[in-house]
């Protein structure tokens, strides 16, 4: 929406006046600093079933596009119901040994997965960035190391299950079906695989259609780690493949991360079965700034909360609630900070905001932003040139938003922040909880007592205090209300993959 973007600022400031702020936009040219590691992509990726790469039985492949420049990266196999059947059969067969293997033996394999991923970290980071559009500094410093950390953490649990549920024994469920989204492809895979494997389950997993490459590359690591064939099976495809994975009669449990809409479809189709389920769905988190908060730190947290991974984050702090006395100051600081963000080539180490994952997602963001303008909110977008090719969107801040606006209620899943104000703590809690979702929230204040009160009253699975988007494998993550149920990470996440005896 170029007509609404901020006017380009003149390069030289008015004579004699001190500079009030740093202005970047597209006025400073940075030398490019591209990451150059070879992602070692194949031109075609087959399904990974029974420890081997196999062609899909339909012979069909679809294209995976680099959203940064709209070029084709590879062809990806489209699994049909027969392939999903084969994957479940392989997993069922593997379960007869993997499920009985002593935990300390299973741990060795899981440690190996973690170490092999670390060995190939740069290669995986580049592949993740090319396939999904996220800045290389994020895939390099967050996605890949955090994925390895999940395997390390759960490997550490595998020989200690006598202590995971005091007074009870635990046993694996059997074969589990998992479907993951496109925003953190490798990391979501690690979140799902690591606890399932550690507990002794075997897996059939489906990556998202726009980001299957790192999952299928992980098949190479699984083979190199010598994991018994069939313990992990990877079937790529679209919603039809996902539905076949979720509804397969062999699955003792299904775990899904994705939209609330698809989560509801899956729950409806599984109603009446005895399958265990965990659902990690959408969010519309409130990031709440009180007047006693350290404002500069809060601004960094707000920026991280909404612009991390282009805002393609289910727990993104997409609603900013600011205490009225500091609202004007926070908004001014925020706009100044957002002007310094660099949007562009995700493979450039200087890039803060990379490419939007797909044309479809870009259209969805554009439509929701247009609704915000139509509803009467004030739009701010910094100046700066966007690359000519690829899917990009400027960081966007809406102020004067009211609770009835679509941009305050619907998950945008893009770099778009809706700013509202509040006068009292009760009003902040009421506004924060006035949503169908309940995945996460942030609180910025100097007072410990206020943090404790807010974290009790906010109906959100995770409440961050004076920080945002902090993750750790030891810490359970999951939602309330339409954000889903079940936890991933920590002891709680492990127990979601166990039978208690
Ligand atoms: P998002 O686009 O927000 O990630 P989706 O819920 O559309 O959300 O996609 C998440 C994952 O669910 C993807 O891997 C997708 O292929 C898969 N999927 C889509 N439709 C279905 C369905 N009906 N049953 C199971 N999985 C599905």
C-alpha cells in the first residue's frame, strides 16, 4: 500500500539542528553480507518411509518456492493415502522394537540426531531461510540451535522416566501422527519428534506444503544416525495428506500445530475415537506495557514480539496494550525504532525482516491491513525500498485501534501491530482476555506483585514478564481456549506422549 507509507525523509537534516533520531529507511546503503554456506539442496525430495527415501505412489510432485525471489527451489513428493498407509505400517513395525528399547539406548540415537544437526547447522539454516523466507540471523541463531536443544533435552529424559510422574510408571502410546506448520518448519518438527521418540513412540509426520525441505533433509540425518527404519516417517503434501495422517486408524495420538480453523476440522473428524490429541493453534496475544516499565527495553520487546519471523508466530505480541500516561511516548519510540528495521533479502545477515512465506499469506496480510484502514485505525509504515521480486511487507503499526476492529481480533500472522490503550490494571486484563485465543501474553512493569497478579489473571498459556518470545525446551508451551490444548516442552510435554500405568 505505497500511497499510505511514510514520506521519504530528506538525506540532510535542517542546518544547525541536532539529530533527534537515527534515520535509516533506504537512505543508507549497507554492503550486502550474504550467508554463503551451501544448503546442499536436491532438485527433488522424495518421501522418507521405513528409513529410505521413496517416490510417492501417485508419481506426483509439487514445487517449493523461495519466497524471497519467487524462484523454484525443489520438487517435493505429494503423498497420498497409500503412502500414508505405508508410513504407518513402517512405524507400527518399528514400534515393536523401539517401544521396548531401554530408555538409555533410545537416548543414544536422539543425542546423535542433535549432534548431527549441530554438525550441519549452517547448511540447515540456509536451507530454512531459502525455503521459508526468515532472516538468516534467526534461522542461524534461533531455529536450528533451538531444534538441536530440543533433541538434547529429551534425550536427557529418556533414561529417567521412573521420575517423570512420581508414583506412576509411564509407557509409550504407540504410533503418533503429527502435522506441522510453515512458520518454524525445523523447530516445530523437533518439538514434535523429540518428546515422542524419547518416550518410545514411533512417528508419521507431515511438514507444511510451502516448507518441506528441511524436514526432508532431516531424513538424511535420521538415516545417518542409524535410527531403526520406520521410527520416523516423513510424508510431504497438502491438506489431503495432513487429513490422512490425522485420521489414520493406526495413530494412537495425533499432534497438530496450525490454524484454529484446521484444528477444528481435525477435532470434528476425530470426535468419537479414542485417539489422544494435542492442538497448538492460533493466537492474538496482548503485550501489556505499564507506565512504570523501562520503556526502551519494552520497545525492544514489542519489536521482537511482533516482527520476529515477519510476525509469522502463533504467540506473536500482535496487540499492544499501553498504559495511557506513557502511550504517546511509547508510540513515538516505537515508530523511531521501526524506521531502523531493515526489510529485504533473508539471506543477508543485516536483514531484520525477511520475506513473507507465500503469496497467499501476503494477500491475507494485505487484506487485513486494508480492513484496519477502512475501520478507521491510523496506519504507520516506514519508508524504504522493498525488493522488486519476492513477497515482502513493511513493518506496520496501527494506532487508535478499538476492540471491535478486525485487526484487533483476527490473527494476521504478519508484521502488523495493533496498538490500544488502557487506564487501569483491570481494564488491561479485560481487554487482554477479550479474545477467542489464549496462547501467550507479555507484561512490562517494574513491580513484581503486578507481574504475579497479571500472570494469574491473564488467560494465556505463557506469560512473559519484561521479555517476549523466550523459549526453552524445559518450559511447557501451549494454549487456552481456541489456541488449543496440550503442552509441548518440559515434563508436561513428555507426559502428553505417555500412557500412565
Ligand atoms: P497455517 O497456514 O496457519 O500454518 P494450516 O492449519 O492451514 O495453517 O496448516 C498447518 C498444517 O496443516 C499444514 O501442514 C497443512 O498442510 C495441514 N493441513 C491443512 N489442512 C488440513 C486438514 N484438513 N487436515 C490435516 N492437516 C491439514
